[in-house]
C-alpha cells in the first residue's frame, strides 16, 4: 500500500520549509534510509531519509518551492499502484487544483475557466504552472506578464508568484484567468531569458558599469525582514562604555599557557564575555526578557544568544541556562553551536528562545558600533576591540569597548546603564567573578 511522505517540523517555531533538491525523482526506486530530498528552514539545512521502500510514484512539490510543515511532499508505493485517493485533487501533478463551491463563487467560477496545467497561448507557447502557483495567482491577482518562471522546463512555481508580489507586480484576477486560458503569452523562462551568471562572458576591461545580479537567499530575506521589523517597531537606543581589560587578557594568557592540561586552553575572550553576561543577566529581569504583544516574558535563566557569521548569513544559536555553566562548559557549548551554525546542521529550536544576544566584532578591529536588537528580545550587547588608553598616572592600559542597544519601550536608560556598569566591573575583575 502506498505511503505519503510529509514535510517534517524542525522545531516548534517552524511553519514551512523550502525543498532545495530532490535526490529521488518520480519513478526512482528508493530503499528505507535513502535520502529522498534536501530542504531548508530559514536557518538550517537538512536531508530527509525515506521511512519506506518502494518506488516514488509522485512528487508533490518542485525544487525551490515552499511547503508547509506536515504537508504531503511525495508518495512512495509499488509501481503502477493507484494513488488517486492520496493525491486528493490539489496534489495530483497532472490535474488543476480542486475548488470548493464557496471558492468557485468568490473567484467567478474560476474552476471552469482555468486551463489545464500545460496549455498553449494564442501564439502557440506552452504554459506550465504548478497547482500551488495557480491557486496563489488567482487569490492575489498577480500580474502574470511579470512572473519569471524558474521551475523545470520553464514551469511557473509558487516562489515565482511570490517574487513578483514582492516586487509589487499586481494585476487583476481577470488578467490571471486570461493568462491561464492562453490569451496572454507567458514570459520566457529564466534559463532562456538570460544565461547563468557562471556561464556569462567576462565583462570588457573598460566596462566600468558591469555587475552580476544574484537573487537574495532565503536566510538573507529572513534576516532583512527581522532587522527591518526591529528598527521600525522598537525604540532603540545604544549606550557605549569601556573597561580596563588588563585582568581579562592576563587570565586569557594564563589559560593559553597553562590551561591545556585541564582542557581550558581553547577558552576565548568571547567565551569569557559570554560567561560574565550570563552571570549578570539574572539581576536585570527587564533586560533578560522578551517583549511580545505588549507583554513581558522574563526568563528564569540566562538563555544567551551569540551572533555567528556563516556563509549563509548571520545566525544566532542560543546557550540555554548559561548562568549555571562553568567557564569550560560554556566554552564547549559555544564552540559546538558555532560549528553547527556554520555547517548548517542546528535545529531551529537551538536558534530560538534566546533572552539576550551578544555580537562580537572586536576580532575585526571595530572600536564601537550600534548592534540591532534581535526581536523580540529587549537588548543586545556589542563587543568591540581593545585600544590603548592613558590612565591619570600616565600608564597605558588596554580598554575594551562594549555597546549596549536596548528597547526603550521595555527598559529605561538608568537600568540599562547599571547593567552595562555591572558588566564592566565583572569583566575588569574576572578572576573574582569566577570565585562567586
């Protein structure tokens, strides 16, 4: 009996995933444990192994298509098996999407007017469009003449409709129906309209206006959306301070020279800052918090997020219960999470639920910056590099800068300043902090 494969839910906060590559196509044999397809959340990438053995009878989504969690993705069974009952009309690859009676009335009996999935325009061009893309086009009234097909064989898929909508290409439902009925010719497929960037000839040496255009990645889109929301919905203010890093750097030097025997040689300055933050945070419940729909979520533990620079974009894995860890435990967790973020194998649950975030640009020589809060948190700490400064007695000391951005809706300036002062004091006397 045929079995339906569904899109897994990778974490409670994940609602949909993008299929990045089909490892098995329709008609391929598959054994239990073999990889069926690869997919991404907004932060991680995964391979989905098959739980069944048999033949792939149907693939219900294209590469690059967004699929809701727990929705059917493909069907596996015996070759020639009847799977019409599992396809359920809208999932069947060669049939138009099924419409309910109410939808037929609201969309001007669209079900009777929609052409088959592959039709011909008046000019004779073939029109290829997936059921998901067709439904979305009818609901939104997108300008179909502006939709650039990127699916296999010039097929229009759901992401093509979404891209046109993001660009503000709005038309009418009647226009969509005219397109589907073949009265309007489709746009040329991407691979026909323009060659891939990699295959493009090198620009002339004197072409000073030459450029390469690339689509924004899914991770980059999520970061852009989050940062825009952060700056537009919060009253953000940044405080800058510095502390004498003599003791901190001396302790780090001792760890490098003598800590190897105890497994402490790989503790970094960033680990030490994270450790101090975790110890101070519980004293400031409005900073160790999220603000969601006008309500505070004050956390019982310091769930410290750390910004990690990866090839896919900025990711923020979370060290949960960091205040309960020793320095070596926190360091080990930080390294595990950073490596997982760079390799793309962390679960979404490991990158959500943070109460506070630390972003360190000190290793890049940044002396001061304005970090942007990671919603719905109420604050974020920026860690800067050390610079030499003069004491009143004329001696030189290494000063490390800290930049605290806080949401003034949730935290007033004085409590934020006290948090920053407490943190500077703790880092100046790091050896005493370890004794607490």
